[in-house]
C-alpha cells in the first residue's frame, strides 16, 4: 500500500490551492489522504510574491485578498487615457504571505492532509503509483510512495517553441510625501515608458492608498536587463512620467515569466502530473497564472474525490492558445507595435469583455469581433506562417536580482 493517496510536490500557489481543495471531507465523496511536500527554507522555497487576477463574486480565498479594484486604466503613448469599469468583475491582489497563512490555518485542522518539509530530488513512476525521492532536513534520504503525484515545481527549462518572449519586471513599493495615487483605479498598462527596440514596455501601478502603491516597469522581450537598467527604468517612470516627487522606497521586487507557445506537458508518467505554471496554467499572451491554476486544481480535486484519474485539464481553451501564438509571433517579429495593439484593444473593446477574453471566457463570435480590432494584416501574416516555423529550445535566464543597495522584497507575479 502507498504511504498516501496523493503527494503534492511544492507549496506555492498551485500546491497550496490543491491541498486546500482536498482538505476535509465532502459528504458522498472520497476523502483522499494527502501529503504536501514543502521545500525547506532556502533557494527552493518560493519567495514572497503578489498574485493578481480578476473574478466576479465571492471566491475561495477572499480572506487573503489585500486589495481590489473595479476600475482599470490604460494610457497610450500620447493622448487621453482609456478608463473603464469592469463590473461585475473585480481586479484582485493577493500577497503570498497572506495566502499561505490562510491555507496553513485550514490545513492544520484537516485530518487528511499532512505537511512534510523536505527536498524533492526525483519523482519516479512505478507500477501502480509513484515514488517521490526526498532528502529531509537532517540530510537523510527517504522515499514517499503515493498513488498519484501532482508536481507544481517550476521546470528547469522550457519545451521547444516557435516563439518565446519573457515578461520581466522590476518594481518599487513606494510611499509618497503627498497624495499622488488614485486608489480607485489600477494603471494596468501605461505605455508612456521608453519603448525598447524589440518588444514593448509599460508601467504598472497598483495603488493601495493615496500615498502608497506598487510602481513597476515591465517589458515583453527576448532578454532580461541588468539590475542597474531595471532600477533606472523604474526611476525614470516614477520621477519623469508619474512625477511622484518626494518618495520612500519601502521594498523592491524583480521577476521574470516566460510567455511561450510551447506545448506544456501536464502528464509525465502514468501516475505523475504537473499543475500550476509547470502544467501550463500561465496564459501565454499575458503572464497571468492564478486564475488558470485555480481552474486546474479545482478539476484535479474533483477527479480525486470522484475516484477518477486526476489528469489536469488545459487551463486555457485551445482556441485561446492559438490566438496567443499568433499574437506572440506578431510581437516577436516586429510586425505589430505592441503598445499600439494593446492600446487599440482597450480603447475599442469594453474592458470587462476584454478581460473575459483574456481569461478564455468568450464565445467564438466575441473572439472574432475582438480579433478584428487588432492590426489585421500583421496578425493574418503571422497566423499563416506559424505552421512553417520550426520549434526551437529556449534557455531560461537566471532570476534577475535588484541592485544590492535597494531594499528587497522578492518577486511579485501577475498570476
């Protein structure tokens, strides 16, 4: 008999979400035994991050929501900003520390979930289940036997793709001497930043009060920047574009998210599956992950409770992934001006509908209507050439680090 029905490897957003969905009993359904394997403190443990997503109505993790907004603003390079009310949706922000405290409190009361702190060295498919090869905090090797393994650890490399861009960013958590932020609206994409020769850039502002916000510089491009260039880009945006005036930088964040049309394998063995970003939950065209992994872990938990194979579903519809591949190719080839493309979309499509589109929640006729509001010729040419393009490997860069002179809060993700 295996040691547990389910081994969940990794205690990031995906692993914690799945363990939370499997905790406790549901009348009439199975209650599987679960072991959540968390890396010990150190480089393998996910650092504090921020996850943003949009949703309507109440959610499972609302108690961890730090802030939410119903208005979004997009600023073109010149001209008036586009602002919209996304009701009934809300754009929500969760800090990973708050999320972990909420989930940990509930898991501590769960009779069927056990947490284990160890380093996972390998996951091996075996007849009738899988073995998770561990090294505990004392350095001893051990094997955890499970009927099913759900692995959420980030992959060391990406599969070969026709197009891979990086969404990389550096931000400041700031407090200003005077009220300069509008707490009612998120600056989702501010294209008044200097545009790179290849790709696009924009500012991003999450205001948590009139004098406090996360102010971030983001690029979509093939390569990350040096720490000094990130710092200079955020300083330019804060001082020359936003004109914040006297301000204090409370902490910084830096991160990178792959945006790729590579097919992501969600099953690596008869009993071993991947979830979260490792299982394709990231939306290729935007980098958002949190909503996708909630759909994925919800489906996996339902399968386990009903006694079915816990095959993670694709987090985004096939139609959406095809459209993302076309968009990535148009941006990477330079045929489409990214700042103009996104600015045009937000100006011509109601924001709530566009967010539903970005979440794969629109119907084909709505997708067509939105597609016709993009530069049609560059997008069509990109679509026609995609089948002829070879898939090439892409080496992920090491995580970027902020300058050592700046206060540091590790990466925030737009998940």
